[in-house]
């Protein structure tokens, strides 16, 4: 069986349209013609997809070309920034303040998933996967995602098939473009991680809009993609549901 690689494009919203278009061109030039695109219905409550028909048309074109549309939160901003345990507060502080689903209850998660799905349906998208913003969620959220009929969920460390509870361990190679220092450290980390997971059945490469404006990240990303392309087939997350991989 050929080894697989999933490239996920995060934070797909009209707010980042220019960067996203550059990323998709870069990926096409690198031979990546199938990705999972993590789309936010209304980024920060100011970028409602329904107000951006040209962007939605572009997503439909990408889907027709073989890319997968995945639901990625509803607003991508944390509604409960001071909730949670001491550990959750700390992690949120050092890792991300955008963990929208991190401390939601089951019902709150169901409500947001319902809104996101309704919006997607009205725009003609039928996602089978969900990825929490910043990969931050809790057990109640996982239960809600499963209950709402999603077939898979991903975390920083792997991919879970919610129909069978099978988890494929595959830590995401993910850069941090926020500051120059974070970019430099994450570049070293990602190069090391890419080597570490080289023999794994599935490799995951996560790309954020900010990656394309950091030349040091773009350069490393291109070399990782080039090496990956030589030994693996690029698939979308939804393809892992059918793949005989553990
Ligand atoms: Zn995100």
C-alpha cells in the first residue's frame, strides 16, 4: 500500500483570501492537487461566508478539482476566554486564544455545530469532517461532533474515525508564523518532526495563511512537500476513512 500524506489548509476564510490563493498556487506547483480545506463559516463574526459569494464560488471550484471542504469551528474565536481548569487557562495562554471549542459544553458545541452546518448546507457544502480551531476541544465536544453525524475529527496528534473509534497516530507538521522568533523555532521543530515521521503510514502537513508571508517557513515547507511527493500519495482526510491504515 502506498504511504499517504494529508495536507490541510487551515483558516480558510475570505479574511485571508489573498494568502490562501497564493498557498493554493504554491501547492498546485508542488504537485499537491488534493487537500483538506478547513473552512470557517464566520471568522471572528465579521467574515460571514454568505456575504462573500465570489470566495464561495472559488471554494466550490476547488472542491470540484478534488479538494475537501471541512468545517473548522463557527467563529474561530474563544467565547469563554476565562473558563476552564488552570491547565486549560495556561494552555490557552501559551498556545492559542482562538480555541473556540476548548471549553464548550455538549449543548453549546451542538448549537455551534448546527449553525455551522446550516450555513454550509445553504451554500452547497456537505462536510463529513470537523476540526476544532487550534485543535483544542474536550470530551463533550467530541461527543457532540459524533452525535451531529460527522465521520471524523482530527487533533494535533492524530486522526479519529468517529464511526469506528479508530485513531491513526500522525502528529501534524505545523509551523507557527505569528512572530519571527516563533517562526524560527517552529521551522527547526518541523524539519525535525518531518524526519521523525518519515516512516509512518500517514504524514500530516498543516498550512496556515501566515506561513506564506514568512520566507523561512515557505522555503522549508516547499522542501518538505517536495520530499513527501517523491514517496507518498497526497490524499484528503476523508480518504483516510477508507484507508487500511492503523
Ligand atoms: Zn484554525
